[in-house]
């Protein structure tokens, strides 16, 4: 409990009127903190000051109660001024330590999202833009206004289920009045799976924000969101990849700048963002490798290049500055997020690849090709930047030659049931 501050010269109106006007008078409150009074031609004012970095920093607190009774907000008596000075001092001290000011009023889901985004940025999260977009588009509009302590499991669960049945958002012009959407086929199991998978990813962001708020002491428990479970078995879709013939058709259908980017993805398995950040200095033609210095997992890695890959990168980096981007658009500028989405779709149309692929399918094509040619899962995982082989095996192990499959194919006898002269006909039993 803060000690009571007494001042014979400032505590009462009568005492303050004896002080010389047009100058500030200071009373110590704590070490390095003072409350001040000044009477001007239009009345008195309260101030606070704190000593920092060899000088005093001042703050106006409000009007005095010299001529009217204090209300504790805009008109302050001596005790209210001392309380306001201490509150300002505490807020400034928290700011010096990098701690955000304590919010006045109820703590909402929106506040939890703000605090989580600040925390995520400070710890160097790799998906800051995507996380912020998820919060602004899917979380804040629906749940942001709710007080964290009044949030219920049913509300979170209904919101999560609603995401899975909502129409899919599609790219919308900046001048459009509203967000464009497209309905999905609710009888298509893969379409339903995809919507549920998206809902799960959004739920993960919400839980991360709420858990952070809980650990910071803004909620007594996590009962409102912990029991809400994600949809099960929604990430088990078969990985799509291009055949060798489709790869050739796609490359030939691309304009020059996009063609280089597509070839780079097919020859390295790198993500789109990694290729966009690739600089000339990251290419080592002598070691036949490309360095990925900043990846999704946060760990750098080196990509082994084939003869064809070395030839591609040699043509791209020849005679260029070391800090220049390897892959450039037709206008000479580096590629940026989402700029390849529409061009890839148009190239797929020209290459007769339907349905059109996203850029990430090129990464799947690279890994699938390696798996089908017997490359060990550990090698593929290292090239892709996976922390271990679990994700690699989940997506590509079924494509790899296996002892079981090879043994069956080598030892199972030829039945001859597919030859026209030896077709087996099953007669129904009457």
C-alpha cells in the first residue's frame, strides 16, 4: 500500500493560495517522482515529473480544486493529484520495460488478439502477415467484442462450425463494396474436407491468442476454448503432383519471368516465399547448391542442385550484383506474395492442366518425383526443410517403392484373366 503523502503548502486550497503565482512548486512523492502545482491567471493546474536519463520529464494532470470542488477526473484535489501522478509513473515504468499499458475496462477477445500479435512479432513469428489477416478477417468481426471472461464454449464451437459451412472467400477488387464469395459443393467430400481444414487453421490462431491472454492473467481458466476440438481427418487429402509431360507443358505455357520461377520450383522444391527471397549471393555454383537462409521452420538449409538446376541458376545470376534477387518479374521487380497466383492459373489453362494448380503443387511435384524414384524419406525431408520425416512420410511415403509392393509384384503369378480368350465369367447361382 502506497504511503500517504502530506504537504503543508499544497494539501489545502488556503495553503496553495499563499504560494507565489506563475511558477511551479514541487512536492516529492517517491524517489524520482514529484507532484507539482502552478497557479496561473486562469486558475491552478497539477503536474507530475519523473527523473530519467539525467533530466526531468513532466506531465500535466489536470485542474486544481482552487475555485470548485474536485470531481476526481478533470478537477483534482491534492490526494487525487498524487494518485494520478503515481498512475502516470507506473505506466511510464511499464513502458520503459516494454510492457503495454494496462487496459481500462473489460478485456475482450479483440484485446487478446492485439496482445498476441504484438507478442508474435516480438518473438519473430514467421507467419505474421497471415496470422494478422486471419484475425482481421475471421476472428475479430465475429468474436472480437466479447469479454474474455464471458466467452463460452458453445459460442466458440458454433463459430468454429460456422466457418466450415461458410462460402469460400475469393479474390475481390479493392474498389468492390463487399467481399466476394463462392459456394462450395456440400456433397463433394473433398470440398467439405477443405473447408473444415480451413476452419481448423483459424481455430488454431484463436486458441493461440486466447491461451496467451490466459497465461498473461486476463482469464481465470481456458474452459471456454480448450474443449472445442478441431474437425478430425481433414488433412488426409491425396497430394497432387504433375507428371513429367504436364511439367513440360506448364513450363512452355509460362511467360519468360514466370517460366524461370516455375523451373526454379520444380528443380529445388523450395516454397514460393523462399524463391522470392533468394538472392544471387545465395547461389554457389561451385558447390552446386542454393542457400535458403530464411524458411518457414526458421532453420536455414542448402538445396542440392542437379546439372539442369545448375544450368538454370548460372543463366539467372550471371553478371548480376550479389544482393540482387534471383527471380524477377517481367518489369524487373522482385516477386511478391500472391503475385504468381493468377499467372499460374492462366498458364495452366494454356497447358491444358485442369483443374488449375496452385504454386505449392510444384513443391509437391518435386518431392513426389524423388519419392517415386526411391530417394530415402530423410533426404527428401532435408531438401524440403522438414524438421523430421513425419510430414514427409505422411504426404509422400505411399509413392515410394517398398519391399512389400516389390515382393508382391515379383512373386504373384500371372492369372491371365485380362486376356480376351481367357476371361473368367461368374455365373449366378439360382
